[in-house]
C-alpha cells in the first residue's frame, strides 16, 4: 500500500497525488469524516440500508478516514484504472471501484459543508447577492470533456461536438475574478450550443446589473437581452475592426482569461479532463461538480495561507 505519511509530509508530492496541499487536506479531513460517519450509520458498504450498528464485522483494508480521503483524491487527480488504484492501495479492483463510488458523495457533502461547491442553479438576483456578496465580475463559458464513442446511433449524434470534433459532455460555468467556479450547470450532450444552454439555464438573468458579465463570441446576441454583458466586437464580413475595437477586444480577452485559468485549474484533476470511462449513470456530472469544489476549496485554502 502507498506510504500515505510520506506523501502528507512532502507538500510537492501531496499536491501531485491529490491536488491539495497539506493545509487544505487537513482542513477538509474533519468534514469528510463527519460525512463518512453520517453515511455509515445509514447504509452498508454495498449501499444497502444498515440493519445493525456501525462498527461491527471485519475491518476494512483502508482503515481510517485519512486513507479513504487520500484514495479518493488520488483517483480524482491521477484518474488511474481501478486495477491500478487497487494495486496501489492493496485492494481488489472491484473493491476499489466500490470505494470510489461510495466515497464520492461523502466528499461532495464535505465540500458543501465548506461552501466550496458551485451552485447548480440560481433562482433570482437576490439569491445571487446572498450567495456571492463580494463578486465584482462574472465570466461565463462552456467546458467539455471527451467521452468514449457511444454505441447507440442517437447517442452518437447527440454527444458529438462539432467544435471539438469528437464525442463530449458539456457544462456551462460562471467564474469570478478570483478564479472560483460560482455556478456549474448539469452535464449536457456535446452538441448543445453554449448560447442555447445559457438561454435554457437563465444564468445571466440572475446576475445583478452592476456586475459586468464577460463572454466570448459564442454568446453573440446576449448583449441584446442583458444590459451588463461585455462581448468582443465581431469582424464584419468583408471589413475589418477599428484600432479602438481591437484594443477593446484585447482588454476583454485579458479579463476573460481568468475563466480559462479557472477551468484549467479544475482540469488538473484528470478525472474530468481525460476520456470518461465510467459506466454509472450521472457519475460524470458528479465528478465535475466535486472537482470544481476541490478547486474552489484549494483556492480558499491558499488565500487563507497568504493572509
């Protein structure tokens, strides 16, 4: 089994394996333990309702909560196959599979307790202000992750992204000037256009008028619907942009790159960057939500470290 203490005592190694530094890991562990104990009191490892009190029976190979959290973070950061993950933690591949799918909801609960998870939907301007009172700028963009080519022809058609030229699943995310992911829409088929998805989710309409929204040309037309939208100038057919328009486009690109950096930070977790190979329905959506929560939690931990 991996020497977890060696990783915990080497910050560079810990970040390479888990995506978190030691301070962030230690801060997250108590919340994860509470989520694990709460779930353990209600269901067994197999997911069935618990009939007897927790704590009885044979002890698991992983042992304490620290090892369980480390295993799950290694899965998110490195995205090994379950054969490799089982080999690293001295488990059968099927048990490694069960542990990952059992522990992921507990990590999601722990990140929710830490207020690190992005919102799935904001219902009103008042709700946005209450949840994100300090946000000064919002950037909205889509992000896709590749999936294996579906066997069903309809699924192939729905999930094929003309932009990426492969089969993908798509999310729409709203980030702030500090690279935090504020809102993350549920996973959708790769063929859905960013503008159409934004219209369906109504994210822009719930952002206060005094907060500018920076977008790319994929959302062309939204500036006619929402007053605070900032979108690049589109080069006219057969013409060219003026020097002032080019300068404004460069300035907007410098602001919007924060959104790209945020998604790049989330995709340090290879479980949401590489070709998705799990088979549990909806698990890809929970992987992305949890990865965004881990990224937000890491940012907040780094901010506290510098204060």
